[in-house]
């Protein structure tokens, strides 16, 4: 396939018209200079080129490439446009001028056949110098995983429509309210949160659609709402840097839009000014004062906002904003400092609020069935029979942890972004002695260390040779995850229940207040393993230290790798 180009100048519309399919045919086009690009689709590329040339932001671009085929139709070009925006935004060759309006996933006849050809189009773009990285390299990058250019599923689009309608109703009525978006691991909460940040940042900055039918409810609501002051709150410091790095490379977004809860007052003049909207991802990780080791920053926020020492990070978010969108999964609360579920629900119930639920599994190739199966295995109501996922998802149980760790390293060579992780069942001896030759855990003579960093650990140079804890991995995706169940979790054959063992749990903050509270300790530790078990996109490998738990869990795995 060849992708013809012409200079993007005063004669561009006339020159484009002379190209194959340059008039009255569905095409996708790329307008670019050395640093910026715009990607679009149209059924009349000549007319559309003329419209773009009237836009001052586009005038800095120097050439236009037109991608066409005799077999293209409207559905194909919408899908190809979405594909190119998603991958070119993450490729890093260009900073895109596109907004993300209208990026909604949809199915159509022979979609798989057409999408197979998209790979050929990408390879041609690389030959033309319009792309740098392979699709595999892009898919493993943070720029791809946290991109605001992901096409929304129909379920996500419906949730976004509800959120925008809430905001518009609030503006028209002068009220303030909260939206709770509840969804399990892998249901696309972060994708939607980041998408919203881009959407709100560029309301009004667009060329009218050449086809009125392309304008959807989301576009109409967004334009009616107008420009707002928005921020994305991330409770986890590990994610703040990662997402901040991505925002710094996206037109219309910036690092200072990514907020730690303790930094909420830095960009507003409180109480006269508030954020119009605060979007909170991983809201289950918002902190309460209980179980925090250090209080100064926490107490400073409470004092500044007129709260007593029992004020929580959720209270700060509400105080600092007119309305809030909370992305929440109660099964990912993994720490006693995380605000408990009842407090969150009571706080929201005391306000004007709406709720929507995300259920479609978007991360894990095992789908919703795999997520539910893991929940059942770790619950008091285990599956009645073993479930097989066949070729859809690579789920294995190992009798030899060293073999599992080695196999994950092999998967990393093949796919990239494969890591071993574990429950916090070993003391972190290497934390204060990096490079000192120490190790944290040993299995049959093989020595391993915990993660050498918290921030962006999965991309750290030696992370494939380390074991990551929950605090390095929550909120991130892996291609394959090797999960080690430590000795802080045990199966009681007499009661037929999984139990937690306080003395074998080494997370210093996680232990606070838990010694005499076995019920909550068990809940947090099971949530930790549920979170670890749902990181892998293509597969999850499991090893269990406790003998009784090993025999119990092994019975639910169709593939068991025996010890050699």
C-alpha cells in the first residue's frame, strides 16, 4: 500500500482532489509537520482539507497524507481513524492536535478482516517516517495505557453521557453533586477518567463535523457545558508520576492537572475558588488518618479546610470542588489507611449523587468469567467445579516457585511487560541497603529482592529480576503476572476458610490496628491477592507457599506445572 501526500498549502484542496479517492470517497488523512499532526476521516477529503486550512492551528502543518482503499466504507474509516489516533498519540513521533471527541468503539461487518490490514498501514506509515515504534512496543508503553485517545466502549460512553448530564444539570440549577462510578478491576475506570480530562480540557476547540450525523450526545453535552476547571486526583504516588509524564506529552493536558490529595489547595484560592470538577481515580485508595504513620501533611490539610483531625481525603476532595466523579472498587481497598467502604457510601448518601456501574471486562483476555472465578476461589463460596479458559487466557498453577519466576522472565522476553509480584509476607531487608548484596526472600537456594523502587517499578531497568509488592502494581497492567501467595495467607481445613496470619504480614502500615482485628486483616489481604491476580492481560501464573492453601487452590486450576 502507498500513502500519497501533497503539501498542505493554499493549493492543498485542489491537489488532494486529484489523488485516488480524493473526492466523494471515505478516507483517513494525516496532516503534519515535523512535530505535530492531526488525524481525521471524511467522505470528501478535498472539502475537509479546505476547512482545515482555514484553522490557524492547522496552518502550521506542512503536508497531508491520504489513506484510502477501494473497499473502505464509513465504518472502516471511523475505526481506522480511531486506531491511528490511539497509536500515533502513544508512538511519540508527533504531538497530536486532535481532541478526543467521538472516539467510541463500534462493531461492523468484517471488522476483523479490515483491522488485520491496519497493521500493514502502520508499517507503511513507519516507512514514510510518520511513525517510529512497533505496535507491540507502543502497547507496552505508559503513553498507550494512560492515553486519553482510547476509544470508549458503549458502556463507557453511556457512563460519560450520564456524568456530563449531571454536570450540566448542576450548572443550570446551581447545585453541587457527586457521581460514583463503580467497577471491578479491568473495567476501564482509568481509561474513562483520563478520557474525561482531555475532553474537558478542550471543549470548544474543534472544527464542525462535515457530517451532522457524526455529532453525538457527548459532543452536544460537552459543548453546552463549556470550559471548566478540572483536576485528576490520584491517591497513589506511584501513579501520579506515571500519569503526569503522559499528560506532559498530550496537547491540552499538563502535569499540574494530576493531583495528590495533599496538593489540592495549591492551584485554587480556597474558599473563594474551587475546582468545577475533581475526577478521582482509585477512590478506594483515598486515605483516612487511621493507620497513617506520619500525620503533618494530613493535619495541615484538615486545618486549612476547617476540618477536625478525623477529616479524610474524601472530605478534602468535596471541600475543594463543586462536583466530584469518583471511580471506585471496594474490592481494591488493600490497606487500613484506605477509607472504609461504609464511610464513602455514607458521605455520598448525604449529598446529591448519582451512580453508574461498569461491568464489561476490558483488560483481561480471560474476561468477566476469569475475574468472577478468582473472586469465587478467594471467597467463602468456592466454585463447585474447576474451570478451564483454554487458549483464551493462560492460567497456570506452579508447584515450583523458581520455575514460575523463570517462566515469567521468558514471557517477558517474548511479550515484554511481564513481572513477578507477591503478597507482603517477607520483611523488606534491602530497603535500607540497596546494592548491598542482601536479598529479601529465598526459595530452594534462589534469592530474590523486593522492588528497588515504588515509582513506575514495572518500567524500572531490573524489575523483571525483582518481586513487586502491591504498592508497585495497583493501577498498572501487565501482559503476564506471576503471583506468589505468601505465608500470611492460610487455608484452615477445619473451617474450610481462607485466613490471614498477622505475624506473617510485614507491611508496617498495613499492620497498624490489625493485630486484634482478624476480620479486616483478612479482607485487606484477600483484596491484595485479588488485585494481584487481575493484573495480567494475557495470563496469570500462581504459586502458593502455605501447604494447605496450595492443595486447596491447586484443585481449581486446569493447568498445573509439576515440580521437576
